[in-house]
DNA sequence: CTGTTAGCGCATTCAC
DNA sequence: GTGAATGCGCTAACAG
C-alpha cells in the first residue's frame, strides 16, 4: 500500500553523490560541478523523483503556501479577487489554501488557527468587515497578512482597495448633477465599516457639495442579495426617490428587476449606479452603469504585496489604493 | 525574527510528562490517565500550543489536505462545485489547495506535480475534458482522485455528475413537443467528450424519438462565452431555428440578449433552454428555463466520496450520477 | 565543489 | 499508563 516513494537518498545512491549534492541541484545552488549536476538531473528524471514538500517545509520552515480566507468562493466578487491572487501566487511559486468563512467570526477564528497550524507563509483575508478577534490574532501572529478588497481602519496590516469614499462621492455627484434630488443609498449592513465609514460618507459629501439635505429615510441597509433588492421598489417609489447608488451588483440587479417588474422604466423613472462591475451588469437589460473596481488586479496586487512581505523586502506603502473608474451604461442618463 | 514557536517538548516539560504523552492527548489516544490528560490540556491552553501540521504530516504521512484542480474559480459553475467541496472538506477536517488550470493541459500537469509534491491526501479534478496526460498521471499515482462535474469515459477514477445525455434528451424532447421542428444545439467545443458523446447524443436521441431528421447545420460549436452567444442570432434566424438547447448559461444569456437586441421576442419567436441553472438564469428577462444540476451537491458528494477513498473504505459505486431537474421559466412556452 | 552531521516537530513502536 | 528512542525526507551549517 506504500506508494513508490522515491527519496533524495535514492537519487544520491544512483548518482553516486551525497544527498547534500542532490539537494543542491534541486535547489539550484550554483556550487555544483556542471558534470555532476547533469548526472544528478538525469537520475532525477529516470526515477521520476519529486522532492517532498512537507519534509522540505519542516526543514526550511517555509511551506510556499499561503492561506486565503474568503467569505464565499461562489460569490463572483470574491472569486474574481481569488483568481488574481492565485495567478500571482503561481507566478511566485506559491500555492493557495482556500478557506470559506461565511463571514462568521467563529468560523474565521477556527479557519485561521487551522491555517496557522499548517504553517502558511502568509495570509490574505477577504471579507466585508474585520472582527476584533481576527484583528487581534493578526497582530499577535508573525505571519504577514494582506487584506484584499477589505477595509481595516487600523491599517495595521497590508491592504489593497480602491478609494471607496471617493468613488461613492463621485457617482452620487453624477446622479445629483443629472437632476436627481432624492438619491437613495442602498447598502448592506451598516455594521460594516466599508459601508458606514466610507461609502456613506462619500454619499453625504456629494450631497453636501450640491447643497442637498441628508435624509435618513433614503438610506437602506439590507443584505447583499438579489431578493432583498427585488423587494425594495415599493419603498423607493413611495418615498419619491428617483435614483439610487447601490453597493453590490446582485442587490442592484434585484432593485432593477423589482422596478421593471412593477411597471417602472429605467432609466426614465429611476436611475441606478452599482458598485462592482461584475459581468452581471452587462447581462441585464438595461445594462447597469457601475463603478468599476479592478477586482482581478486587486487580488493580484494583494498577493504581490504579500510576497514582498514574506520575503522581508522593504515596503514603501502597505496600504494600497488602486484607481477606480465609472462605466456608463444604460441605467443612467 | 523567529516566531514564538511552541513545540510539543515545551508542553511536555511544563506538564511534567513525556512528549509521547502530549502527543497522545493531542491525538485523542485513550491510553492516558484522565488526571494527566487534564494537566496536559491545561498546559496546552496556557501556552497556546498548536501542533505543527507540517511536522505531523511528515511523521504520519498524512497532510489532511486535498488538492482541487479547477479551470477557473471566477467561473460561477465551478465555483459552486468548489463551495460544496470545501464545506464537506471542512466537515471532515481537510483543507483545500485550490489551483486554477485554465483547462490548459500543460498547466494541469504542472499543477498536478505540484499538488503531489505537497503530499495531498487526495485530488478532486474539474474540467470540461480530461487530457491523456492527466489521466495517465492519475492512474499511475496512488493518490485517490475524484472528478466533479467532469466526464471520463474510462471510469477509472471516481466521479460525480448528472446523466448529461438523458438530461439533454429530456429538454430537447420538450422543445420538440412544444412544436419546434428546428431546434439548435449550441455547445462549446466538440472536442469535449461531455458535449460530443453525451449531450449531442441526447439531442440526437430526442430527434429520433420524434421522427425528426438530424441536421448538422443546427449544431453550433463555439466557446463558452457571453460574446460568442450574442453573435449567434443572425445564423440562427437565417437557418430558421425556432428554439435552442444551450449547454452553458453565459452562452445562453448571450444568445438571449443577441435575439432581444435585434428585435426578436423570447419565447414567442425563439425558445431557449440552458443547462446550469446558475443565478444568471433568474437575473435576465425573460428568465431562462434551465436544466438544474445540483452543483453544490455534486461538489459535496465528490468530496464525500474522496474521504471514503482516502480512508480506504469500501466504495459501493464510484461513478455517481445525481438527479437533475428542469426548471421552467419564461424562455419556453 | 562535495560529503557529514544535525536537527525541523511530531507519530509511533517498543519497553517498563 | 507512560517514557525513551527512532525516523519521516529534507535543509543548512560545517568540514574538508
């Protein structure tokens, strides 16, 4: 039942060298005579020898794997980030242990312990918010951490985001300038710092700039789901809102379809700008105008930053803001 | 720079026992006197000791991690499977190393070597097809393998799917019975066994049952993309097709929108049934009728099967077919 | 350039 | 019940 496990000793014996030499050629150490290098390489080929990464990890204290904590892989937003992460990880010879957290504090802590036990060289964390438990563990651990698409007001660890406040201000300003005096802010939980301290602040700033009053009844805090959005049309029309900035695409599609299914026209009666520019925005009719976050790039940059940290390189700035954009489609004028 | 690395020896010393005893309590070995177990547990708590999984893996030859090869995490179809896989993996105390393959044979082989080097206890493979290289590696390796949502005509390794041929036959039959005499088959590459040997066969079977001729000009083999679908409307209408069975949701949405954007009505002028019942089918207007594959469950069952294989349990049947369904929405009559 | 020798942290016999 | 000893496969000094 034992699988043909070929070790470094087998190679050493066949090549008439010591295991140290084999180790050297495997690790690209230059201190090996070309001739013997060739010989060793040949034996490695013949025996189909593959270094045992676990033993390697134990001896070198490096596993070349990073832990990635993600709320839910089947959420396109996070999955896009994950793809960027994995591509850069592969580029730098790292593997990724992917762990779903469901945004549950308890599960996050458990997952984190697990990842740390597996001796990951670094961690990438994604989520709508960062619990105190988790933040505490991060700062206690010596393992480098980077947040991707995730806000931490403390800025104790690395992070890669866009400027959410400014992006929010920008699109709300557009909505107002296009003639909407009652612009709704449709968001997920206000417990999330990103919604409360960044996007809502941007929303308020835009109103202020345009000398419009802040009206709390225009603020909708729900969950990030299609269903939640679908049921919002009644309240929105009742209150006289003529436009909305929505913080999540599925939610926005819900709002859109709720409107359409109840006889409203978009953008004639109601205008919508959403936040994530996922492919959904192109698939619905009318297509949705959206802030465009470079999701793939955010993941990629986060992973790149992490490689630098793991490599103990100098980091110029560990809080990175990537440029955002606004893609105008047919849900606005 | 060394992180406070607390080992089993530290615990042993503090608890006045040997490291063997600590190992026993950590691993739940019953041969430990309750009193000393308590003492050890207490010290573990105090020192915040966390067993090093790498050392454990080297000593026990088990890493409690499985490799998952996925074409692209940001594809909702595979991501849904991945979510099911991870949930069950977590349930059985396994972690997942996720690796994107882009369906590239070369990358797959590389990824596979990598995963094997990391000593994963098992492998789950997803993809539209299984290359000979990869299949060869699977049968040569002693590491258990399960395919999820992936066809292998050989049936040498475990697999979890739905009955693609039957599902295809079923929906095409419906389309025909609803009065469509020219039903298009819109597929990805015919190099993929799943399209060529299963779905197309189901399509042919349905035609035959209904005494309709097989017309090759109704077969469209393109790639799985929104854009590809969007441009198909001209050919479809030119040939007089009044309905289509589409093998991928993004592709189907493309077909739908292509039709609508060019003045056709769905389902009045053209009916569509798609294959994966992802959330996309609910987000477009009209909503798409779809075969429903239990994606999450397929992933979950695949992982469950793998745990059995890793545990060397008896497997009654390693080629599992899960039930499919058809969800009728508004793209059919 | 190459070989020898220690561990890395833990599971696992084998004694006691 | 518990402890001492061995080895998993490899990296990393240290000699030579």
